[in-house]
């Protein structure tokens, strides 16, 4: 799941969304159907490891997006795996 989320951000580095939006829009475009708990766990892991930023407008409107300070590292990661 973490790899899929990073892959989406590699191709859409400006994307920002809630856990629900990510579950409904980012992942189905990759042909992946997942549950909310799995998405939230992966998002929390990516925030804790510094890949994602988290902006909370309220408990139900937490927005996730790529930590722009790591965009070059993300590009290298995916370019080296191709």
C-alpha cells in the first residue's frame, strides 16, 4: 500500500486529499480496491517517515500530500527501480 501511494505521488506530486479521497480516487485508478483501515495505516506510516505532510482542518478533514522537501528523493527512488 505504501509503495502504491508513493507511486501515485511520483506521477502526481501536487496531489492532496483526505484518506477517504485517496481511497476512492487515487488507488482505484491503479486498479486497487482497499479498505479504509489499510489506507489510514499506510498514510500514518508515510507521515511518520516524513514522506507525507498532514494538514488538519478538523478531525474529519485531514489532508495528506507529498512532503515537497523529499520530491527529488522520490524521483530517484522510482527512477532507480525502472
